[in-house]
C-alpha cells in the first residue's frame, strides 16, 4: 500500500475515533443532565401567581417552571412545540383556568398520562367569567392550600415540609390582606379606573367600584362612546388617576388622561412579571404592597 494511502487511512481513522468520542460524550452528558432533576419532580405552571405560590410551598424539593416568558402578555401567549414538550415531561401541569388560557383545552388531550393536569380555578371563588382571581388575597390563600395538598400527593415524604411552608406563606398573605383592609378603609374616592378589566377581584375584596375602559381581553379596542363615557365620569367625580395594566400598552389611558388632566399610573395584575422585576426580586407580596401604595395615593386614603 502506498505511503500516501496509509496516511490518508490514518487521518480518516483518527477523525472517526474523534467523532465517536464526541458523540459518546454528548450522549453521556445528555443522560446526566436530566438526572440532576430525577429526584425533583418538575411542575409547570401558567401564570406568575401560580409560580409564586408553588415556589413558596415546594421550597427546594420540586423543580418549578413557569411556561410563559418573562415580560410577555400572558393573555396573548400560546406555547410553541418546545414549550409543549416541556409541559408533557412534567409530573404536574397547573394552569389558571376560568378561560384565561384558551390554548389549554386542545393541549390537554395530547398530554401523556404521566402528566397530571390541574385547573386551579376549580379551587377558588370566581366572579362571573373573570379569570384574574388571584388578586383576591383569599383566593391566593386557597391556591396555596391546594398546592400543599397536591404536592403532598406527589411527594409524600415531604408532606410535613410542604405544610410548614404553606402555613408560613399563608401567614404572610393574611398580613397583606389586613394591610389592604386597613389601608383602603377610609378613602375620599373609591372608584378604580383601569384601561383593562383585570382588577375586579381586587376591587370586590376591598369594596371599591371598578370601571374599566376595555373588557377582560387585553387586545380589545374601546369604542369612542366608551371613552367619552369614561372621560365624563372622571371629570364628574374629580378622579385624579387612571391605572393601566403593566406589560400592556397604555395608549388608551394616555388618551383619556389628555382629555381629563388625570395622571396615568401602572398597576401590576401579577399575570406575569418583567425581567427587571425578577432582577429586583419582586414577588406577589411586594408587588401587591406597591399596588396598595398606588391605590391609597390615587384614592386619597387616610
């Protein structure tokens, strides 16, 4: 055999072995990565409030994932194939329900039997067809209690820890509820004007009148008649603040503000949070606390 042919064969053999090693290492690495979470069942949730409560109850014992990307409008979200695959690998998929996620119903029929699906709206108090129920702190407490029970079924060895964590988190929620009760008890104005009907539960729980420019869907467009009515109402009752939902355009609120001289202020409905809020370690508790401060200022509370 010629010398050149031998060299060529050696080169081919060398690269064949190298490729085989790379493939083997890739395979071994791929095998090892999921093993890191093999002792931690994965829980996939659909909204930030569910994520918050799930993390509070589970501590470090479960792998909690939120399926909706940070900073996106949760109303408009629809999972891509990769996200659907992530849901199908989860031990539990917990979604808000009450019509909030229109993409869930067709998805549920495709999920494997190994993924248990929980509609959280069946465990809380609902107002009409409004899915923003977590803004009633009593409902957030019910969510926490439900997760305590569900996680205990999934990992019975950690039942005591789940219950301890849930009890501690519920105590914080009850403190927050008391702060809302005291903070909004005496206010000059009890009308909450928002661009999107996301705050009905917050208003109902605190005996506020809730008036929104558009309905439950964030992509609705208000009629000229509706805007005219809101402008008239704001002027008549000398309302100083129009709230708009964070992560959604404030164009409508700004238009009304120009007509009335009212101030435009963001109010967080906690369907999702931004990357900046995550970096600042914002939580349901801290954001609801910020919302209370804004409401007290807008409604001139004592």
